[in-house]
């Protein structure tokens, strides 16, 4: 089965009403591999009308039925694991093994929220008078507009679709135009599982036009975004006029604190694996390595040696460990950040350029920088690429000050065997998720989200369904 290439509106696969299309490029070659519809205003209006009808039916569907259907969505995704992973690699660029893991993570989202659908609990409160009865019930908030980026084109939509459907909401999903067909696979799985028409709708096209029309509509009650800080700020302004409920999972610039008593070999190996996954295009990826000055030189040398051994190539090549950046914009940004650091005294320990042997794709060598300082752009702007800057610190207090010294607060990490240091550092880091001797923090069963300009609200875990529910108090007087 080939990847779907049409929009999914009201249970049907449809082209744009005027026939308009967008090209989808393979980041490994820069060549067109598919086209998808360029939605018109009438297409968006059709999706909104469908979502309104779909919500009417879906919110009145019992939780056990919703649960069973969500579990079947996961089963459908699993049944097409290889085809979906190939689509992710083709349009996003990551190695096929990573794409396969992404499909499995999406399956987990539907498995998890299939269970949470049956655990939407209210409560009974003993009121101030025996002539009153007070209860609180939780109900779906209503139709949702969801916007997702290109770096994880299946799991990020799944993090929104699964809890929304579990709660009883309908949803209109707008995936990134660079990697849209993975979201079409998600719609296909929902269709296969028996999700009623209108409950999920997927639009592709111009992000500004679609987001503006969706958010200004009275149909939409909730807006959820995974994206950059500037995009989040723009959508928040749009949401303000309609007083829409919002969840924002925005950018990150995750520090890694490596204390003087850390297991250096473990810290280096785990850091390399986490930093260069998806070519560094992970919002929670470690992106600033703050190393105690007693280990600083050795950590940088070991990391550079290990990074120089990573094999760069097309994600479809099973030997590749690092694929291309997802688009040409990212390539230009990474070159600018590295060049600025070097011009101000930064030292390239390995990498630092486009590889000569990989043709026209958006490749950049995995790079380690030393002799950086906290005023350089690479230490302030979200890098979102395969560059690891390394900087020394001398004390817990200095390390925390450096780690917390950006506008971001999504993820943070630390390495130490000392429990006191670990607790103090974990509590002192200004981040929504913290890894201690561990760089894998985004899991289905635990909440994920940021503080400061990294956003608000949580996805996954038992908290993940809360964003799609409202609490209603019912106060009875006995007469």
C-alpha cells in the first residue's frame, strides 16, 4: 500500500477544491517525491463543519466504545509499520530505524489513551447543606485545531489525536507542509479503526491561512501546537480574540550538566546518541553540554572522537546513523550558528561543514564545538541541528545559572552518581522534564511539556487527557 496523498475531510479522501498542490521533497536529495493538496478556504470550512458534526456524535459515544476504537487505531498503525516508516524517512529524512521507532511510539499513544478514555473520573463533594448535592463531571472541551511540525511527523500528531479522541473531542489536524503524508497515514488508521466521519480531519496547505481560518472559527474550542516560540506567540495572539483554550509545546535548548564525579564514558556515549538522533532536530535534544572543569577537556576530546565515527547518509541506507536536515532553511541556520561561534573564538573539534560526498541533500557533518561562551548565538538560539557546544563550569551554583540562562525550559539533563547533587540539580533546573543519568525523557506514560517560553500544558501521561476536558459542577437542591 502506498502512502495516502489526499486530505481527509468528513471521512473522505479529497483533493483541494481548486486542484492546487504542494510539492513534498526528499531531504536526502532535494528532489520531489510527492504532491499533496493545497487547501482552499472552502476546504477548511468543510473540515470545520465536519468537525462540528463529528463532535456531536463522538461526545455521545460511550467511553468503552471510544477505547476499543482507539486500540484498533494503534493496531492499524502497527499493521503498516514498514510502509509508514518508509514514508517518514522519505519526507523527513531520519534513518529508517528511527522512523520505525516513531511508528511504535505512535502506537503506544493510542494504546495508552485507549485506557485513559475509561478513566475520565468526576467526583461527589459533600456540600455545606444536607439539602444540597454537589457533583463534578468532566466533559470533552469540543472541536480541536492541532498544528504539528516536521521533525516527528507521526508521533507528534498522535500525541494530540489520541487524547483528543479519548476525551470525546473531534479534531482538525494541520501537519507541517514539509512532511504531511505521515499524518495522512494516521487518518487512514483512524478510518480503518472505525472512527466516525468528521471526528478527525487532516488539512494540508499554507499554514498561516489555515491556522487563521481555523482559530477564528467559533467551531474550534481548543488549540494545540507543537512548534517554535515565534509560531506559538503568533497563534496565542490569534487565540486571544476568541478566548480559545490552548496547549503550547514550544522550543527548547536543553542543557546537560556533567558533574565532576560522573561516569564519563556513559555520559559521552549517551550524549552522542541523544544529541544526534534525528540529526539533532528534536525539541528535547541535549543542545548545551556544561561540563565540570575537571572533566571538560577529556569530555570534549572523547565526544569529538565518538562523533567523528558517526556515519552520515540517506535515511533509507540502513548503515546511516545520521540523516539529512529536513529542509534547506535548517541547513542555512546551522551554518550561520557554527560560523558565528568560530568567528568569536569557538573551536571545531570535529565536523563543522557540509560533507563533500553526499550530493544535493541537506546534510551537515555532526559537529562538536569547544571554547564557547554563553553569549554566542549557538548557546542562546535553539540550534535544532547536529551541533554540540561544550562549555565548562566550576560549581553546582554556576552550572545551574548557566543551564537556566535562556528563555527556554523544556528539557534538562544531568550526570552524577551523587544523590544530593542529583536532587539539588534536578530541583533547581528550570525545565518541564529532567533526566538524571538518562537522556530519554519523552515517554508515553509520563507528562511532557515546558516552562518559560517553552510553553505550557502537558502531553502524554495521565495529564495528557486533561487538556481536552472541562470540569462542570452540578449543584442540586432537594425539594
